[in-house]
């Protein structure tokens, strides 16, 4: 006997919805970046994430740790973007290429400044967990600039790296106020600092 044909359709699995932790972090990340960590209360994060207060305590402990997770997420993303942006550039040119990334970042319609600068400005306690994450990111960035300025053969890599960190800070703040042209100004200045 021939096998019986069936017309049953194979159901594809339902689309995965983000879990509670991810919903909390996604919501907090969006709100904290666009409105500030002080302006956004935890009740609003919970309401927009569709989560109970117990979920916050279970996954993050408190608002301070949620703010730190928001900054950690931004740091992880920025490092990956920077590394990908400069990877195909010769090491001697990576410091200047970094400022091309800054220009592109400031041209994004979602750009609202540096989330690390915002958090540091809003949170005065240097031991706040989010500020500790921000401090580690600044150390990382300075280390990258030292590496790249050495590769560029500048006379004083450490001093030049410090100046480039300050230049980056100013570029981001000025671009938040005046638009991407300030990041272009910073790129030009970086080129002057990197002349051998």
C-alpha cells in the first residue's frame, strides 16, 4: 500500500520574546540615554518594560546596578564598534581613524552625547558602580591611544594619548551642542597632534 500523504503543516517555533532581564535593560538603556538617569524613576522603567519590582531586585538588585548595567552595555558596544572600525587600518593610523568613528557617531540621528559623560555628570559618588564602569572605559581608551600613538611614532605617546582623550571628550560634548562639525574639528586637531 502506498504511504498515506498528510497535509499537516510544520509549525515554526514562536518568535522568542526578550526575557524580563533583557526587557528591563533595553528599557533602562533607552530611557537613561535619552532622558538621564536622575530624570527616569525606576517605576517608569518597570512600567515600560512590563516588569514587576521583584524582577528588578532579582536581576539587578537596585537602580544603581541597573544604571551600571546600562553603562556596561554601552561600553561593550562602543569597544566592539571601535575595534571593528579600526581593524583594517594600519596601526600607525588607528588614532586618527578613531576620530573618523567619532565623526560618524555624531552624525547618527540617535546621537545624544556620550552616555558615560552623562552618567559621570549626574552621579557625584566616584564609587557608584556606573562610575566605576566609566572609569575602566576611560582607562581602556587611554591605553588604546597609547598603543596607537606608539605605532604612529610620536615623540611622547603617553602625553599625546592623554591629549587625545581630552580631545575626544571635547569633541563629543561640542558635537552634542553644535553638531558633527565639531567632531570634524577634533579630527583635524588629532591629525596635528599625530604629526611626527
